[in-house]
C-alpha cells in the first residue's frame, strides 16, 4: 500500500510538473506574440519642416562606401502628404507598412503639407501631393508615377542589395532628439477635400453665371422699357 501511495504521489507530481511546463510554454508564447506585435508597429516619424530639414541634411552628408571599407549610411524616405487628399491617405497607409519592413535600415519621415513653407515646396519641386523623396548614398530621388508604394518598395529593395550601401537607422541617433515628433494623423483628421473642391467649383460656376446673366437681363429689361415708352 505504501509503494502504491508512493507511485500515486509521484504521478501527481509529474502531472503538476507537466501542467507547469504547459503554463510556462503558453506564457512564453504569449510574450513572444506581444513582442512580435510591438516590433511590428509602424515607425513613421511625423514632424515639422525644421525636423525634415535636419534629417534630410543628415542623409545628404553621406557618400557611398569605398571598396573594402565598412560604414553605415543614413538613408531617408520622406513623404509629403495632405490630410485633405484621398490619394495621400492611401499612400500614407502604404508608407507605414513599408516602415515595418524597412524601419531598421531606413528612416521614414512624413510631413503634412500645411506645415511646409512655399520656399520648401519650391526647393524640392513639390507641386502636388502625395510626394515621396528618397535620400541615400546613391543620390536624391523623387519617385514618380501613381503607384508610389510599389515604386518605393522596389527602390528600397534595390538599394539594400547594393553592396556599396549599408543603411542603418541608428545613424540618426544624434539628430533625432533635436527633431520634434508629431502624432500620426487620426482617422478624424482625414477629410475628403475633393467634395469641398466640388462644392467650391459649383459655387464659382454659379457666381460666374450670375455675373454673365445679370447684365444681359438688365439690358433686355432696358430695351423692353424703352420700346414701351416709344409706343
């Protein structure tokens, strides 16, 4: 009986040990998922014009790695957008997705157009939004075309397989503390400016129609009154 009780006690201990092992494994799995989720957060740095200039200046001071040398470069993808532009909203979302994939190598910087000066827009030749500008040892490139997310993804892929380029976001560690970081646009910040533009356009058309029609109406009324007077 004593031997049987001992076996039962040992079995209970083993069962409890198995339960503890399962619980620890579950906790480790949850911790891993939480870490992966945290690591997958977008890393877009929204800022003002002064911050953009600092980061672009940091990236523009780099050159391609010389043969046989090892160095890290400052690479920037900059997005100029407008919260009243539906195309900007789509590109911003794609920009955030790419920042998850390339955030450890490339600094993703964004600025709302209303925060920029006319001099800034003229300096970089920005005539519309959204616009994407990339700074790297390869040079300064403004991406063109309607599929900017695809163009940027292809550009970054080709950039990072270049043996003469070693982009590391850590190269901005001394500059970033000087850059004011703004919160990303909330859902309520995005508005459809096309509807407002349509209303404005119709208002202008209506006003022009009145400007054109009123003189003709007065002229016709004057002719009618003159004719009646002559009769």
